[in-house]
């Protein structure tokens, strides 16, 4: 994706019930100037409830409105091999890095690195409420929320399963995945991450912004 198509935005919210994310903007100085005016740097850590609410609404609307694009981008990664603790398709993707890559690359949203942390972002939903773009979680290592994928509709989800496999689409109703289904989340701008997990995301935001300036 070219720099003119994506750009790291300003930190959108930090506080009780807030979810840290990056929004994709066109590479337009005027847009960035407006973003600066709307979110003064000195107040980034103390965003008011009304601001957080606006961020949450925009996040939910964007995921819902762009779910087809999100799924299409995920499908483009089918066949990429599983590789532990990597973040780019060129080197391989594990379960959580696949999800993180798709959301950051297509929507500009920065998710926590671990699937257990992702399971605390957004709001919990039932299996019957699943919509394309929702996150689905599984217990694959005798640990809750140890694996994550993206729901694509028709009771199917896309994920990077395990060592020796590659990104693929599987059926939630299959015996293996049905037994291990652990829940689902819809990204709506809320979270219950702890302070250290939020700080990890904040550090990642800072690193990405520094990288963008050097390009």
C-alpha cells in the first residue's frame, strides 16, 4: 500500500473504556492539521468522554462499513505460511499477527499483539450475532483465547492456524473448531485492557509515527 493511500493518524483516545487505534487518512497536510486542532497533543492522555464516544462511533462505523474490504484484504493473504512472532506476510504470520496485520494494513487500526489481549478489545458478542469483520477466539493450547481469526460470514472464518500450515478459511461448525470456540468480539471503540497493555499500544503508536516521519 502506497504512502499516498495510508497515513498514521494522531492517537485517538486513551482512558477508561478507550481503545487505542490508528486511523487511515489521505496524505493531505490539511487533514493532518485539522486532526492536530481536534486532538491537542497535551490532551491525548486525558480525552474526555464525549471525544472517546466519537472515536468509538467512528471505529464501529468504519469496521462495519469497510468489512467487505477487510475480508478481501484478508483473503489476499491466503496461503501465507504460519510463522511464530512475525508481523509481515513476506516472512510469515502467526494467528494474532495475521489479524493485526489485516486490521492495520486495511483500516489503520492498531490491535494488541497477543490474542489474549485482543479478546479484551471491543464488546463481546454471541455466536448468533457474528458479522463479517468480527474477531473469533478459540482455546487451542488449553488456554482461553489462545487463538484468533476474522469472521467472514456463512459460519466461516479466516486465520493462520499453526506451525506447518498457512492462512486459510475454516468452518466454525467443524468438530475441531466448534469444540474450541471461546467467544467473539466486535470492535466498537471500547476495551478493558490494563494500564501496561495500553502503554504497549501507545509505545507502538509512537514507533510507527517515528517510522512514518523518516519515510
